[in-house]
C-alpha cells in the first residue's frame, strides 16, 4: 500500500498538511483529494509517463499535485519562478510537459505547453469522483519528481527522483533524525528545490507527521508558528536561520534546527547553541537524499563543524585524485536514496553516477570516529603556490570577525602564485569595514598562503533562491 494511503487508514483525522493562511487537510482528506486530482488529470488525457510542469509559489495544491502524479505514473517538475522567461523556456523545452500549471504572481509571459492554474486543478478535482483507496504500490523506479538543479555551475539539469529514492530518503530521515508521527515542521523552502520536498515535508507526510507550508520565508511569522507548536524540527539555509535568530525564540524547545543548502557560519552555530537549542549542520544534494548524515545530539558541541555520521543504509567513501580511497578526498555516496540520472543527459549521468556511487563533487575528510567534515566544492578549491586552499575554511575565519555578516572566497589567476584568493565581504548593519582591517584580522589566524590577496567590501552577495552564493558570478 502507498504510504499516504496507509497514513489515511491509520490516522484519518490527524492534520497532515496546512497551508499557512490557506486550507488544511487531514490525512484522509489529503489522500482523497489527491485521488480526485489524479482522476481529473487522467480525464484531461494524461497517461503514465506524461509530464506536468509547475510554476507556482508554495501551496497545498502543489503537494496534492505531487501525490496525484505519483499515483498516476506522471512526472512533476516544479520550476523556479525566479527565473527569467528565456531560462524558463529553455527548461520547458528540455522537460517537454503535457501541461504547465502556473500560479498567480508567476509572470504572464507566454510559455510553451498547455496551461492550467491551481484554481483549475481545484475545480477539476471537485468535479471528479473519488475512486476510493488503492492498494497498488507506486513502481519503485517510476519517476514522480524531476527537480532542476540551480545551475550555479552550469546549465540546469533535470534530476530524476524515483519512488525508490523518495521512500529511502524518508525512511533514512525518520530513523536518522528520530522523527515520527508526533513531529511537525514549518516548511519554508521553495518547492522547486529538494529542500522544500525532501528535507522534511515528504518524510513527515509519509511518516504520519504534520507540515505547515509557507508560501515564502518570513522570520517573524516562522517564529510565531514555532511558538504555537507548529515545528518540533525546522530546516533552513543559513540566511533564513540568521534572520530567525533575530526573533524572539524564548521558551522554544524544538527537537532540533538543521542548517543546509550552504556552509553554516560558525558564529551562527554558536549563537543557537548559546541559547540552549539543538542546532545541527547538515549536508545533502538533490542527486542523493538529500539527507545524507545524522548527528547524535550529545556530540553537537564536541564535533563543531562536522556534518555528522552517515545515515543508515548509506555507504560513503572519500576518493583522491589518484582514485585511492582514504580519509580525505571527493565524497562518493551510495545507497537506495541515489537519483536515477539526469533527464535526457546520459553522458553527464555516467560522470556523476558510477556503479551506483554518486560523485558529489564535494571535498571532505573523516576523523577517527567516523565524523565527516565538508571542505567545499571540488571545483572551488584552488592551488596557491602549490598548496591546496579550500574557500570554506577561509570564509569561516572571515565570518568570525564580529563586523562580518557574510563572506565568500573564490580563486582567481595570480602572476606569482598561479592562483590566489579573492574575498567578497558584507559588513553587518552599522559597521564600517576596510580591506586592510580584515587582512590584519586574518594574520595569525590563517596560514599566509590561505589569506586572500584581494579583499572587496560589498553590500550584498549574489545568491540563488535557496540562499547559496553564486560563486560563478563572483568569479
């Protein structure tokens, strides 16, 4: 039986999904309305294997659409509504959907494909009869979800997420993070990103928990919902959690907060720990999981800077440039939570997926107790005077300066050293920073070859929709 149908049978009256400021669904209602929506889509002519694109802000109707596509054998691709018209057209030409569902506030430009609105979906399912629960199990290798990568390192690629992968990630998350039917979260990450679907939303819905879906992240509103008991656990990227830190969190005692999507600045970690909150740094990617690590609460302070231990059923190895496996190198991950490849890109799939191993492109090291530490993207590492430099390490020291809000480091050509670091720094409000003062701060804190040869003060850093710095733009 499909896990959603199982939850509808086991806890029919429990609230499963609530759209903040919108409708709420019990498990029985979520399953029933998803079935009705599946019937409506089939009546429009969709057949197993057909594709549906979604261009809309976070809403409950989008979650219903996912479950309808999953049950009908269709493939859903939520699109980044922040992209330009040419960028969206390129993705739609790659995905080739039968239907494009476009929500309000997501542009008026003409895009290829037959269009519908979320209101059309809601009206269609209201007219459709409920066929009743099905005992059929979605095919393990069927692909209900395609997520296009952010494109920080190139043209966006469609990552194919199978039912097998989604289920394995949900099981890993529930077991590894100790989550169950009693848990709930506020989901603020956009649903065109794996953080919106697979960090907590689908694991909790498939495991009997409750999800409050926000159309966008608002720190004050999120804090209010947390105070009202809507989140026993919360995921956010560092920029989101930094804003949350500035809110009144008095009296809150969630199981944990977890940061992901970008390196977590050490001062942010210390701020949450200083308030007595359980705060963890995670790691993942669209192509695997994304929840790859667990982190025992007892070791959070002792293992500062680590992303934890491998999830159950997850194999990991660190591979050097010479192909040897050791305690440092590129992180390779293998398990049932690995993706099925890039849509229509067999050559790129073969480079990223080798004998079941997903090559993450991230450099990491492992300590004697098996804890992993992410050093940064392999492509971002640069060599200065024959020495490897990992930007994430330099950024961490810069962010330790009390006047620094954000920092990003890239390697650029240098006449003498081959490559050298260039740092881009954003000051905290009301603070005046100079490159000379920052260079002085780094003296004695970083080896000379790691210190950026060029420091530039900026009012902001270019980022994608999940708050990840676009280093290609900086370079």
